[in-house]
């Protein structure tokens, strides 16, 4: 009975969903307690308790005392590991006083024409391989790299304290083993990744770097909460991925993630080691819960020890596997361009194993599948033509298939259009809803798509009648013996149309039942067989698309091939003698073979896309309705696989599903339109910047604070910006009586969107607490000093030299010429030091600022200031008008406006209590408080 089949269908789907949920829930290993556990066993608990709890206790950006504290803490850990390794018979080297000074050509949107002068504070430990234990020459080495700095306002638990803790624990684990590695392994704890990947750039000039033949970079782009796994999200080497697949106990990653990740603006040190240096490697990290990325809640409270254990077990296994042989055997894949394109395919199978195939083999498999399907279809068609002729073949084969295609087209178009319409209404009523409440929006989109498909199945599927209409138009004459006449006009149907098929309805019958002329109601020649064939033919088009993308180096569409393969396998089984024996229940085979694995793949895709990536892109400029459409399309992929079996549901079941899905979908849609999209866990990407201009007494009395939203493209700026304005409006109105508040959309070198600028008229209330080494607050005259100007002229070129002394507590200063008048103008700093790296003779631009940023390793004097020389050269008669000097400080240490302007934060509250809770980061990675001075250069 249909009711039985409906129940069986729903039971099976629920079973598969339940199994998927159980597998996903148990995807991470459970770590053993840190107590009474040997060093030979990796302990995620110990990594959290002994290392992460210290590293991620507070924000520790490069330009902070806390960063120096973390550096010293890690240096002590490495010293202890060196002693421990020597006791175990290992040869261990450490470098705790990195002296590399590197110049990096600024190529970011905020520093066009700029150079960064970076004094490295990287830490490194090397375990020498057995091939060179007693030699000065170092064996080829595997580099394991993680950065230990954070962004200014984030404690940096997942980005990147976990990786640092994992490396400490992994190093201890490897040193505890009696067996020696053949290749060396270098553990690099680099500083400055959050600022243009400067730590990675510096290590490429380190004396140990020439021995590096492969790398593993570990980072974090989300939060390692419950269920989060460390994802292998990109690689440039098939050899390295195969090594990962062969050794990782809990492999997790896919080439789809690599292709999708290329759309993100985030970057890691793997871009330095891989594309720039041409070294094969892996890039791994957490990407789930990306809302917490670079936010104030990237803290230990949002870390699961299970997730730490997952990353640690994989890293240790990878290192041991790769270094047991000569690491120099590993190569960058030949046709891989950076990380955007690859010539290999990889994907995990529910975290238990991973397959890796070359792109050539992948394309060969897809072509073979298409040829097999085409050949089988052609054979069936030829046999049908020989037995029944062209007319009946068209009438009973091609036209019903066209009916199915038309229905599938409607099933794809109508739900997407409906979701588009509802999403547009939702954005107008409550922009950023998908960003802040993705689970609610996914729920109503799922229900709307299901409602649309079931509506079409119930009201439209049996009304599509191309075969019957064509049979009347062309006056197809029925064959004697296969036709019964009845009073009234004719229509065509087959036994396949009955509510309870007794034949194999998933294959074209070898001996079709006679056509029957019924009453005046026209019915289509349309059975589940045609739906299955139509779905398969559509999947074949997807395979053609996958072949095209594969030729372009984009291998992430491998799931289209998988779906077509399992669907064709299900049809093949139903065509076999086994299929004929179970005629009437072939849908079970179709579900078990054609649905289960594709469903798991699609569920993986949904989890990865909406738990980790897509909703957050709305805050980075993506169109919210576009994100909702992608969700609808992904749900449609699942329903498309189920279409042949969904039609088995009886009329009562369909009506019940229509009522339930329609009502629930409407309720959830209303909720999505009303509930606030922002919460402490979904903070608005708003940035803080406070400027104290000490050029003169008049300027020093006015401190400006700017609250700025992230940059967005013009077409998506409006709705999200409006949501931000609504969110912070109460706090803006609260401050209006005290501060001069200027809010609106504006374009600047930093952002092209919305910002608010606050200025107080009370000097006493806003004067910052910039203190010297004795704890005394410095005056504006002494905060930032530019002294000792000297001028020389040689062959028409003027050289002016200044001595700049930064404010106490700052080790980062930027020097800029806003608008050089000549292409021969140069600007240089710290000329008394030896620098390596890229340093062009002239990189000035007459259409933009010339900028130099100095990151000092240590303070120059006991009063916690840095000093540097600044040299400007320019042709006579082309003097720049002014030089702007800005030095950065930790605003939490010196600002008196921050707490008043931003308000407090109650983490236990369901809603933020002030603008502070909306602030995700500072305008720069060097601190949100800027001491500025303008130096006039004209004589």
C-alpha cells in the first residue's frame, strides 16, 4: 500500500539522517586526562591546561606587552623541550633570539606604495634527523609552523593559541619516542602573521630555511568548539595530501573546501611557504563557527578539548609518517597554480579515511561513466525501435522523459524564485538575519523548498501531458491488439501511472503494457521510471560541468560525479535479474544505493558551508539573498535525488506534508524577519580607532574616536549597513549630549562604508593616559618627538634626516608622505640596521601616499620608547608638503574615551549592552589608539 511505502520511505530517510548525526557527533576523538598520562600520548587536555590557558588568557597583538610575555613563556617551554630531548638522546637545536630584519613590499589595499620594516621575534626548535646527527649539515626538514600573535581585541584561542599548544605537545610527544626520524623537523612559532604574514616572510631568510623541503601550517579561522575539526583546506602537493591521507587517524578535508576558500579574503603563512617559495605543503585549521573569528569571544571558553585532540593526533601522525623517510621526495604538483587550482582530487569519507586521485584519473572516470550511460541508453533505444517502431518509442519513451524534464525544471525554478522573493522581503524587514541567525533561516528555506516541491508533485506532476497531446496532434494510430476503445475522447496512460506500481518502475520495461484509452481526462505517460531517467540525465549534465571545471583546475565539483555514479549504479542494479525479482520494491535499492552516499556528501557540504563560511560572507560584502539562494539550491540537490521516491507518497500524505511544511515555514519566516540578528556570539564586524593628534596644543585637545563597519561592495552596502546603524543607534543617541557625533557613509583610504566619529569638547575627560616608564602621564609635547632635522644637497637632490622617538609603550610607527610630487622622491627608515628582503629602488606613486611602517623588535631605551632615523630625498623644487607620523598603542591601556564611548559588556546578557560588544577588532593589527603628528617639510 502507498501508506506502507510512505512510512518505509520516511523511516529510511530518518534512519540515514540519524546515522549521519551520530557519525558527525562522534567525529572528534575524546582526549585522555592530563593526569597520569605519558608524554608518548598526545593529550589535548594537557595542551589546553598547560599552554593554551597561558597563551590565550588575554589578547596579545604584536605591539603589546602581553605579546612579549607570550614570547618569553614559549621560549621557556622550548628550552625545557631541548633539555628533555637531549635526555632522550635526540639532537635538538633552538633559536630563541631571531635577528632577521626583513623588508616586505606592501601590496595590500591599505598600503599601496608602502614598505614594511619588520624585526623578527620568531622562535624555532629543530629535531635533527638520523642522517645528520653528528654532522653540521642538516638533513632535509619538514617545517611545522604556527603563529603566536593575535589580533588586538581577541584572546586568540583558536587563532592561533590552539595550534601553538598543539605544537608544544606534539614536540614533547615526538621527543619522548625512542625511534629517531630520518628527516629533520622544524617547529616554528612565528610572530606577526596577523600583519601581512610578516613572521612567515621573516623565516624565509632564516639560516634554517634552506633545509626546509615541505611544510605543515596550522592556523584557525573560526572557533574550535564542540564538534569542530581541524580541516585540511588547501594544499599544493598531491604527495603531501597522500601522506596526510595515509597517516591521519581522523582525516578531514576536501578539494571543494580548497576551491571555496579561495573566495575568502583571509590568508595564512602557507601562502608564503607555498606559492612564494615553491615548497609542497598542507594548510590546516579550524573554520567552523567563523562568527567568532578575530572577535572578543575567540577565547578558551569556546574551545573543546576534543577538537584540540583531533588536530593534535593528526599533526603528530603526519610528522611521524612524513619524516620517517627523506622529506625531499615530496614535490609540488606539476599543474597546481598557488592554491586556486589543483591537478588532484581529495576528500574524506566521514572522517575515517580519505581518497586522493589525480585530476587525469578523475576526468577519465567521469568520461567512462558518461560513455557507459550513453551506450546503455542507446542500446535500450535501438532495441525499443526494433520491437515497436519509432512512433511508439517516441510516444512511450522520449516524450514521457520530456515530461519528467519539464517537471524537474519547474521543481528547480519555482522553489528558488520563491526563496528569492521571500529573502528579499526578509532583507527589507530585517537585514543580516541570515548572518546572525543562520539556523532559523536554513529551517524556513528548507521548509519552503520542500513545500514547493510537494506542491508541484501533488498538483502539477500528473498534469504534464506532452505525450498525450502529441499523440492527438500527430494522430498516432493505435496498434491493433494493444488498444481498447471507450466512449469519449482519448487519452493515454500505462500501468506505470497507477498509485501502486506492480512492475519495475525505475527502469524502462522490457515489454511495456498495452496503452489504454480511458475517459475524457487526459493523463500523461509518466511513471517513476521517467523521473529516475530524467534525474540521471540532469546529473550527467552536472558531470559534463565537472569535466569542464576540472580542465580549468577546479576539482571541487567531484560531488556531481559521485551523485551520477551512485544513481546510475542504482539503475543498473534494478535492471539486473535481482531488480526484476524485487519488482515493485526497487525504490528501496534506489534509496540505499542512489541516495545514502550523495545525501551524506550534500549534508557535509551544507554543514561546511553554513556552519563555517557562507553566512559570515554577508559581513564581508556578500549578497544576503544570494546566500539564501545557495542554501535553497543545496536543499534542491537532495530533493532532486529523492524525487522518484517522493512521488510514491499518497495523496493524503502529500496534503499533510503541505499543511505542516507550509505552516512551519511561514512561522519560521516571520521569526527570521523579527528576531535581532546580532548577539554576543554574532558580533557586528565594527572596528575601533582613536586618534590623538599632537601636532599642536589645539589639536591635542580634541581626541577623535571612529567606529567603522567593514568594507562592502556598493551593491550590498545598504542593507547590512542599515542593520548596523539600527544596532548601535541607542548608544549613539546616549552619547549625543556629551560628544559631537558625526555618523554616515563615507569613503576613505581605510573604508568605503559607514562610520561614526565622536569628539569631546572636554580636554580633561579625553586626554589619554600615555605613561612613561615611571608611570607618569606624558604631555602632548613629549608624546611623539621628531628632532634633529638635517639637510644636505647633492647633485640637485635634497636629503633631509630626522630622528623620531615614539610614545612610551609603542613599538610600531608609520611614516607617510601623503602626496609625493615627484617619482624620484624616496622615504626610508631605520637605515642603521641591516635589512633583507624586497627593497625596490623607488616605489613612490604620485597618485597616492608613500608609506613606511617600522615594527621594532624591542624598545630602544629604558623608558619604553623606540627611536629611528627617517630619511627623505627629493629633487630640488619638489619638496613634499608634509610627513605624517603615526604610532600605535593598545587602546585598552591608554584610552579614557573607550569605555565611555563603547560602553560595557555583559557576556551573560542575551543582547549587547554597548557599542563595545559590537566591536570586532581595531582598525589596524597594531592597536586601536593612534598618536599622530604632522611634520611640515616646506622651508
